[in-house]
C-alpha cells in the first residue's frame, strides 16, 4: 500500500505539471452533456413522453458512466508510455512491490476521474439536471450513486492497464482502449430505453455491466425513468453494479500484474 501511494503521488504530480491532460479530459464529457441534451433532448422517448426535462434526468447517469469508463483509454496510454520510456527498468531496481506500479497508476487515474465527475455534475446542474427530485433530502443516495460510478471507473481502469501492457506504443493503447468501449457504452441503457431495442439486443444491453451501474445510479438519483426490464441486473441494479465492478477488478488486476511481471523479464 505504501509503495502504491508513492507511485500514485508521482502520477498526480505529473498531471499537475501537464495541466492539458486534465483540461482535455474535461472538455469531451462536457461536450457530450451539451450535445446530447440539446440535440436529442426533444426526440428521445422515455416511457410515454419525449419531454426534454425527463430525458435530461434520464441521460445524466449514462453520461457520467460513459465519462468514467472512457478514462480507461487514458490509463492504458499512460502505462504504455511509461513502458516505452523505460520507466519499468528504473522501478525494477528499487525494493518495491511489483504490483504497486500499476495500483499507484490506477489510483491516480481515479483521482482525476473524480475531479472530472465533479465538474461534469456542475455542468449537468447548469443545463437542467435535477437529481433526487423525488426525495431532495436524500443526499446520501446521490453520493452512493457517484461512489458506484467511481468504482466502475476504477474497475475499467484495470482493463486499460492490461491493454497498455499488451501493446507497444501509447497510440495503440489509446486506439485499443476505445474500440471496445463504444459497443459497451452504446449497447446499454445509457442513452435510450432498452425496451425499444430488438429482443436479442435488449438482452445484451440488460446484462451489460455498464447498464447495471447506469440503472443503479438512476435509482439512487431519484430518476423515475429507470428500465422496467425483468432481467436480474436491472431489478437488483445496485448489487449487480457492485458485483460486476469487484469481479472486473479481481480478474483484470490479476491479469495485469502477471503481464507486468512478464514484461519485466
């Protein structure tokens, strides 16, 4: 843990010295919020209405989840860049835990993701998002929703770490990190009601780990436009989100650390 925190501090200092890394990470999700809200807001049918205000509250959980998962590409590129520059050789000469390099990197990325979510939530409030309007005093549930988002983002960062260790250049890591993210985020309940999909695609979307977190956040945020699907992850979204995220961390952290150790040799 101590070694991991040292590496995390190193990466946070690097982010502070290269502020454009944070700036560019903020611009894209803000653009998604504005574009989806004003371009699709009056045409998307949620339940039995196309009311833009209803879609805003429906949309934001999906945008938040997309933002934390897209950080995966940046994590993979950063690790690939560290390997390309020979940083692993320097860390190898130090008396430190081998898994600390990856853990520290993912923790630093989690801090950056939390900052992005904070800014994004402020922008969402400015364009009309109103979480918890059914129970405005239930602030703990809203915080719980953001906690699930950060857990999902941290889990997906380990997938990015494995990709970054498996390619030769940061450019390849960025491309590899985005290719699979688009189907995962769009074949889900993030932006549309899955009941409007064809049956086979709806089943894929309902069992998508990404959809589980989106569904859980909508419930915790007090959004009445949650999916009415009978699939277990949709009916028990909070538990499904926790199970999915923890399982992804367990599997991909193990694979990433093994890959890192083989890369050392």
